[in-house]
C-alpha cells in the first residue's frame, strides 16, 4: 500500500507544530520499517506571498491525484487581513477539491490530569467524550455567494446526498463501539429550510439503515447551551452542518480548556475497519499569531492529528494508539506515572521542542526502537 503524504505546514505556528509531528512520524518509520513518501509544499499566507494565491493549481492536483493523506498545519494571520481571497481560502479549496466531506473533531481529555483546565466544574466536565462530525464541503461556506459594497449573501445550500453521507459516517462511527454510541443530529429545522432537509434526511437514513441505533435531534442553539450545562449528554457522536460544526467544535475546545490538544480528521469516505480512507489531518486550532515564533506552542494537537492520519488513512492502529498513549504519558501527573512535561496552555513551562522530544522518546520505548518490525 502506498503511503504518500502531502505536508502543508502553512503559517505562523503551523511550521512549528508540524516540525514536531514529523519527528514523531520519523520515530514510527524507524520503529516499524514503514516508509512514507512526503512532499512538502505551501498553502495559506505563505503561498500568497510566493505565488499570489493561497493555494496553487499544482498543490490542488497533488492533493487530489497524488496524496493518500494531506497533513495540514494552519493558515492565516493578521498580515494578510480579512480581505477576500485570504489564506484560509486555500484550506477550504483543498477540502472541497478532495471532497473531504466529514470533519471529525473529537472532544475528550487526552489525559485525566487536564480536567482541571476546564473553566467548568470538574463534576460537570469529567468523562466528556464525544466525536463531533462536521459537514465540511457544503452549507453556507460553499453555496453561491454575492458580494458588493452594500449587500452580501451566502447561500446555505444542502442536497440530499450531502446530508446522507454525513448520516452514514455518523452511524459508522457509532457502530465502531460495542454497545454502539448514541448519535445526536443538530440543525435549526425550526428556522432554516436546509435544517428541515437535514433533519428529514438524517431521520430517513437511520430509520432505513440503522434502526438499532439511538438517534436524537437537538436544535443547534440549545445544543450549544447544554454543551456547557451537561456536556456528557452528548457522549457518543454529534453530527451537524458546516457552520454549526465550526462553532460547536471551538466551544468543545473551550470545554477542555485549550485548543492545543484537539486534533481533527476530514475524511473523504466512510471509514470501515482495515479500509484506508483519504483525508486531511489538521489541528482544530488556527495559526495562533499571538504566540508564534516563541517556541511555546503546544504541538500535541498536530501530533494527535498524525495519530488520526495513521488510523484512518494507513490503518496503522497500533501506532496511532501508541502516539495517543505517549502524548498522555508526557502530559500526565508524576503521581500517575507521567512526566508532567507541559506547555503553557496546559499549565506548564515546557517549550514546543521539549514536549516534542519527550513524546518521541516515550513513543520510541513503546514501539520498540529499532526497525525490526514487519513492514506495513
Ligand atoms: P487560534 O486557534 O489560532 O488561537 C486562539 C487562541 O488559542 C490563541 O490565544 C492561541 O494562542 C491559542 N492557541 C491555539 N493553538 C494553540 C496551541 N497549539 N498551543 C497553545 N495555544 C494555542 O484562533 P484565532 O486567533 O482566531 O485565529 C488565528 C488565525 O488562524 C486566523 O487567521 C484564523 O482564520 C486562522 N485559523 C486557521 C485554521 C486552520 O488553518 N485550520 C483554523 C482556525 C483558525
Ligand atoms: C476551522 C477554521 C476554518 C473553518 C477556517 C480557517 C477556514 O476555523 O478549521 O475550524 O472555518 O472551517
Ligand atoms: Mn473553526
């Protein structure tokens, strides 16, 4: 099986966290004898500076025709302003071109020792564990747009197949657990026509194909409120449209107290055991210009995005689990056998490289060090 990865670090902290994640990938290659073919390129403000556009046709072609996975850092920054087109358009172009329609954004504590970072009381937030599936290629982001000086319009458009594939992916993720997880679908069916389509189609898919699964509907505004009052109510899978998913996944970042440990995977197909699926892997956080260049950004979200890439695009489950365990061990309290090496956002003083070093060395130990493993 080929293992071609297009590496797009992007802007500001993107290259800083990518450097650490690629060191972790080196540890995996060394320990397992697996070879990845990497191509490095530009997307975001760095591409605007060099080529005058946020992503070139060549990079789009590499992502659609060459790559098995795209490993993305972050795009954007104040120096490129909010005028359109902007650096962020490069990322949106890649999501659409590769049809990476399902953005999986897990919300859980990578280590229990981080529960206290939440602004919520521990008894409210402990044990929260849900996977938010955000529709990634439609809705207000991608419908036809009109814009002039005095008026502007985004079209919040969905078609039946776009909603159906999200319903199927939510069900597939729920069915990966025994017993299966509950699924909560979120929309504004009380106001938006696209929300009524969303609710009708999700219900039909579940009635027809997954009668054994529990499906609940929750309006997106009240879901945002309950996510603070009783976030465990959504343990399982949440499936929602592009705009609501963007907002709710940052809210989920607020629950855990930092965006620095939250990864994501945008999948181009429905995952199944031992079936590699193409995807774009990136942290939920952005380019964090306020802390870039200081060597203090938390690399965990990028490294955990690598774990998602190994799991979904390369069916390397053991290595993906080991990376997650290594990150947890580095962060964990000493009293729990951890190293307590943490960046500032998670209550420590370590730098980006120090955390990367520690994760690499723990992972090396876990995977057995030298390249005597069977090639994948
Ligand atoms: P942000 O996620 O970059 O930062 C929000 C806050 O969280 C900042 O205080 C930042 O320092 C902190 N933070 C984020 N990641 C961190 C990490 N790994 N370790 C420690 N602290 C971390 O959001 P923003 O400031 O609203 O956006 C900055 C730029 O990034 C904007 O141009 C935005 O459009 C872009 N953006 C890009 C992506 C992407 O490329 N996937 C995602 C979100 C935002
Ligand atoms: C995200 C970001 C992007 C989005 C931006 C940078 C285009 O906020 O990945 O959550 O809105 O999808
Ligand atoms: Mn966002």
